[in-house]
């Protein structure tokens, strides 16, 4: 019996030494509580969960604002800025040459996208926690919607890197000519763009749901909810990418009027903690 108990403890010690360092410790602490129950002794895991539960709504809201900001910076850098710099529209050969001559930048863009997905998951879970007192079922639905969106984001990141693997050659593509490899890499980038459009639809639906929850809440300005719902309807236009592209200026303006004010409000003020607790008590939470 003693040997059986010693095995998970020794395994936990090895895992904790290799996996928990620096900022990674915070990620594990916030979003992998179940894993920590294995890695750490029970009393330590229980103490961490209690501290998370006791974290003030204002702190959670500000942390959500930080996650929103970091997700926007990292994912936009990789998916928009880097690709816009390297991809030459309609020219597979020039695009391939740009990727190969800027391989370090391309890989950094891929890594930036993946980090952005992580921040988005954090942002989604924090929002779920914040809006449970308003409507638990709707908040859970919004969380499921955006987690599906995050999964699509991850697929987008895989498609982001795949052109580099194709252009790097190897036995799997040795039968293809250089022109065929360039064309295949370009097609994969086009698929990346299509996957990104699909993600925007899920993100738009999430914005509509969260906008409604903000409007029904008592702890955030209702105008933020109205603007976010309008913003979400704009992103959902990517159900028809040609239509969305023709209306992109209006979609971008709606996003700027909704997402930036919400982000700033969360960072500066968080939520009205007293009203949040009152609404949570009224909801029986």
C-alpha cells in the first residue's frame, strides 16, 4: 500500500519540477486545476481552488480585460500582420519565396497565433464566470460557442504552419515539382483564411450572446452590451465572406466602437462589485 501511494507522489514531484515555471505556473493555476490535483498534494490544490473562488469579481474582470488585450495583440500579429507582409495575393511563387526567406518571422507568427488561442480560452472562461449571475445557461452557451471558436482558431494555426512544411520538402512531397509545391502551399494559406472566416462567425455569435448578458447585467454599462451585440452581428457577416469583405469598413468601425471601450472599461474599472454580488445572491449563487 505504501508503494502505491509513493508512486503518484514521486510522479507529481517530477512533473511539477518540469512543467511549472514562470508564467506557465499562473496558467496551470488558473485553468488546469484538475491537473494540479494530481501534481500537488490535495491540501495545496484545495487551497488554490479556494483562493480562485475568493478572487473578487473586479479582479476577474480586469484579468479578462488583460486576456482580451493579449489575445488581440498576439493572434492579430500572427494571422493578420505577418501574413499580410508575406502573402502576395494571386502569386504562389512570390508567396513561397517570402515565406522561405523569412522563415523565422513566419514561425514566430505561428507561435504568436497559438499563444493567442490560449489567451482567448482564458478570456472565455473568465467571462463565463463573470456572467453566471445574469443567466447561467446563456453564459454556459456563450462559453461553448467561443470554445468551439477557439478550436477553429487552433485549426487555423495548424494551417498557418503547413505551407512551411510543404515548401521544406521531404519524402512525402518529393514527387511534386517546385511549382506544384508552391501552389499547394498557397492553397493551404487560402484554407487558413477560410478557417479564420469560420472563427469570426463563432466569435460574432459569442459577442451577440455576451452583449445580451451585459445588457441584462447590473454591474456593467448597458451601452457596452448594445455595442458588442452590434459588433457581433457584423462579424457574423462572414457567413458570406464576399458580403463581409464588401462591408468590412463598417464591421471594423463597429468592432472599434464596441471591443476597445469594453476592454478599457474592464482594465480600468472591472465591474461594480457590490451590484455583481447582489445579482449573484438574487440568482442563488
